[in-house]
C-alpha cells in the first residue's frame, strides 16, 4: 500500500464541514475556529490540485471532485468508528481470538476436561491452541499465552513470567516388570534397570537426577532404553513392561489407581515439575487473554497437583 499524500484529518474536517453545513457549525463541534477549518480545506485542495467546495456568502456546495472525496471520507470514518467500537467491546468483556501454546501432555490430558468449561464461561472467546514443548517467541509468533516447565526464561522485558502450579512427577513401572526385576531398593539400583526417560532426543542423557524427600539429590548413571519428549509414548512403553518411566503423575493417575502401573521409589521425584505461564505485559492486556490466564491459574493446580 502506497503512503497517502493527504492528511486524513483533513478528510475528517471535510466530512464534518459538509455534514454540519458550514465551517462555523463544524468548528463548534470540533472546538476549533472557522478560519482554522477553512485553511485546512484550502490546503487539502492545494495538495490535490482541485477545488472541492464552492463557497458563497450564503451557500456551501461540493464540486464533483469534492462529492467523490466526501463519499470516500464518510466511508473511511464509518469504518474507523466501527473499528473503535470493536476494540472497545473487546476491552469491556472477554471476546475475540486467543492464541496459546501449552505442553503436549497438558493439552492431551488436561485441557480436554477444561476447555468445555472455559468456552461455556466465555462464549465470545475463540481459542487457537498449539501443543508443543519448544521455546516460543510470543512477540514474533503472535502468541498470547505460553505454559511451560520452569526453566524457560522470558527473553523480553515486555513479557511476564508468573508461577502457575507444581505438577508432581514420579517413577512408575508395570507390576510385570517389577516382578521380573525383583523390585528397587534405592536410587543407586536404577543403574541396572531399563529406564524410560522424558527428554528431547537432542539432549544427551547419561544420568537420572532424582530429588529426595529432604531435598537431597541422587544421580544414578543410566543409558535410557527409551528416550522421548512424548509422555504418551513413555506411558505406553511402561505399560508394556519395557522399563521404569519418569512421568508426571497426572498423566498416569488412572493406571496407578487401576494397578496397571506402580509407583517406584515414591519418596524420590525425577523433576521439580514447576510450571509457569508467560504472557505479554499486563498493560493493555485484552480481557480474553486475562480470562484464559486466570482460568488456567485457577483450574490447572487441582488437576496437576
């Protein structure tokens, strides 16, 4: 789109002069002098190289060129007013599109239970949800809300990083696997076991870091049998008796309750499990974005804790 050679304020002045049938009345509405408006319209005519208004002591009328410009100017003002009203509606109640990026497991397991409740509460909000573990640039990718594990620092001062909740992690295995191996009597024994580790395939894993009940840390040496950043894959491998999996407990709560998976060394946890929510600065935050952030902070902890 080429830059305009005219000042849009002059089009606004032209429309008001015509609709109020004179410079004096239009000036009273705008709070400016009649002479100021006259100079602006004269400047607009000079810029375009055409007369827009025919002026007499008793009458003001549009030329053909003025009529054409007036019609376009009036349409421009109508669109501008509609745009302003649309924005004001969005700033008065949650409405419009919110783009969010959440970890795959939370999207698959948790949001299926939460989304209907959110959409029912905020019927004018639309959601676009990305299931991903990767780092997201909120500004460049036009994402409004990101939920990630602790460790993704906000790279821009325009972003807010707020604690969301803590998801408990643990070690689990199938009863069949535990019967075959004879059980686990401590973190050091894990070096002899087949481990199913949650990690990116680009991340070399040579030890499993475990945090004890008193904050102590154990790092048994390991060579994972399966390494994946997909929680569903690790859970299915554990159910198939392939080894001991490091998983968030919310992802396998049903299997633990049914006895198809068992806790291993329940006093030790393989991850801190702290989640944060990232979003642009609170200044000027759209109500729909604020509604989603507040909803996640309210609804996620009971499901993940």
